[in-house]
C-alpha cells in the first residue's frame, strides 16, 4: 500500500511559521501587558466609532449634495421649459414646414442657452406628420437613456415635471452620474397643436467629484484621529502604568527578601499617595521582620545554649541512671520500677536534646552534609534489619521491595538513614500490627523510597500538619517508641538539604505512605520513580493475606528482604 506525501513549499511553511510566531507574541502581550491591551481596546473602539461616523457623514453629505444638485437642475429645467413654451405661444401659426422646423431648431437653441445642459431631445407625441417639425436630438444625446417608464409619465401628464437618475456617456467613454428631466411642449400647428416630449440631461460629475473629495478627506481625518488617539492613549497609559510596573517590580523585590527597596514619591496625586502608603507598609514589614528575626535569633541561641548547657549534667544523670538501672534487681519492686522509669525518661530526654540541637542547627543554617556514595536499597535493608526486633514486638511484618536503587548515589548516609529509620519507626508504631512495605526504585534522574503501612491512617487536616514540630495526630495516644515529635520535621529538613522531597499520603482506614525522593548527581528534582498514592489493589491483597508479598511495579526487578 502506497501513499502520497504532500510537501509544502518552503516559502509557504516559512510564512505560516512567522504568522504563528507573531500570533503567539501578540497573545503573550495581550495576556501580560495592561498597556498593550488598553491601547488595542481604545484604538479599536475609536476606529469603530470613527468608521461609523465617517460612513454616516459620507451618506449624509452624499444625499445633501445630490438633493441640492437635483433641486438646482429641476429649477433650471423648469425655467428653461417655461421660456421655451412662452416663445412657442407667441409664435404665429404657419403652414410652412420649413418655418416650423426653423422654430423647432430655435427652441432647441434657446433651451441650450437658458440651461447648462447640452443634452436636449424633442420627440413628437403621436404618429409622424410631414407638416409637423421633425424631432430634435442633440449630437451627444443618447436616446437609450430615456426609459419607457419616463416617457409614459411625460406623455400622460403634460403639466408636470418628471426626472430620473441615469448614467450619461462621457467624452472618455466612461459613464458618469446624471439626471434626465422630462416635460411636454405645445407647438402651434396647421390643424391645432402638436405635443412634443422634451428631455434635458444634466451631468453630476462635479457633485461626484466634490463627494469623492469629501469622502477622502473624511477617511484621512479619521485615520489621523485614530493615530493621534492611539498616541495619546499610549502617553496617558505610560504615565499610569509605569508607576504600576515600578510598584510590581518593587513588590517582587520585597517578596524576595530585599527589605530596603522603596518607591519614589513625586507630587501629591493618587499615585504619590499610593507610593507613600506602599513605603509605609514596607517600613512596617521590615520592622516587624527584623523584630521577628531578632526574636528568632534569641530563641535559637536560647535553645542552643540550653541544650549545650544541659548535656553535661544530663551525662552525669544518665550515668547515674544506668548504674541504678543495672542494680535494680537488688531493689524492692517499687524501687526497681522507679529505676526503670528513670532510665527510660533519661534516654528520652537525651534524645530530645539531640533533636533540639539538630533543629537549632537547621534554624541557624549551619548544617553541612557529608557526601558519600551510598546505595539506597542497601541502606533500607540495613535499617529494616536494625529495627527487626521492634517490628516483631509490634507484630508487624516488614518486607523490602526493591526493583531499583542499588546503584550508589552521593548522599549523607547518616542523615538519610535517620530519615528511613524515622519513617519506619512511625509505620511500626501506627501500623496496628499489619504488614509494612518498604519500596525502593530509581530512574535516570532520581532514587526514591516509600514506607507504606496499613494502619488507621490520618485525616486530611492531619496530613497537612504532619511535618510540623511537636505535632501529634492523636495527642491522647501513648507513644510506644518514645519519639520527641521532631523526627518528621528533621526528616523533612534532611530531605531538603539533599535537594529532594519528602511527601505523605494518608486516608482513614487505608493507612499511610511516606515517599522520600532524592535527585541523582545533583540534577534538578522532577518527578519521582515511585507513586505517592499507592495502588488500592495491592493494599487490598496485602490486608487479605495478612503479610507482605513482592509487588510488581511494572518493571523487571528482584525484591530483596
């Protein structure tokens, strides 16, 4: 089976491409430029208004010119006809055909002298007669311009004047507009009176030329007005939009953190008032931000100093608690239980101090990463192995599904291991003894790890606050692992330090899924190799089995446990 391929000419393709480029640029200007949009609208409306006005004026002028010229022609023709009829009425009846023809020629000459028309025709009404004067037709008169309708009106109404718009031939061979006027004349005859049709044609070329001049003048004036109004609109809009653009640029700089930018204040108009109000707002924001920054710095220093100062006495207390706890078998049951509680709370207190010191480093911006090539799959396997006993105590079965992620990438292994340990610990604590799946996969741009549990899940408002410091979804729930409430916040900070992301999906009754994505080789982070929202079919299968099974992710890979 063959087909024809149509190849467009290069010039046509080029023109089409240029047109699309111009169209896209105009569309972009229309969306982004208030000045361009306003000028286009103003010029378009002005052009439409001027167009309608010019057309209306041209029609009115055309009608007035035609009416004035028509009235002038009719009055002139009526006077000429009356003078010719007076001459005929004063003539002596003669039976000489030659004298009658001479009278006819004289009447035609008088009509030409009494009017501005050189197009004169006289036709006898009734059958031809050898005694009656022959019809008179001027050399430039074309008998075809006299219509049957006009002749009927002239013949049937001897006392009325009739006219009709016609196209008259000119010397150049082209037709020009004109008016044909018809009357009746009474000639004295041997047996009474002979009636003749009188037609006079008037050229309207001068009126047409005047109308053409006026129309051209109207269009030129209209075009000049459109250009002038466009220029005026541009100047006026520039005086208004330039301060607005300056305000937008200054607002962007202020939002970017440059608190020292201000708008220039000129004059006392509305724009000057706006600039002064903006500057006052910027001064207030700068003062408040500096106050908050100072307060935050004081808080950071306080937390850091207190944490450092508490480490020395805490070390002493921990050593004493360890010694007491080691000898609790020699104590009474109540005292032994107190020793256990003291030992556990001292450990938790030490962990809290460590997290507070880490948070203070984040706030101070003094965290530095120790980069080293690390395999995400192997790291996840190590974390799962280290927390195997804890998972067993909670009745959770933790399995690793790793289609990818074996190739080492540069990361701070200690911090990423802390992220995975925190996510897995939360899954074990909130997983309700159900299966937990840790999935690792990678692509050419990133490596990802997800921790999926099938516990109670969280509400949407809880999901939005899950990374807040010291926040707990259920404050009444007792911690079994002993977290400080800072783990997820620190995990999010560690992920961002790597240029990655840490996100969460959760639904009540369906569990939660935390997804950690790290870029490969410093590339900008785009998508993730793993989905944030898990597959419901896989989750249903896991819940039905009560244990984890290798999950097919649509690509070849061998999960490791």
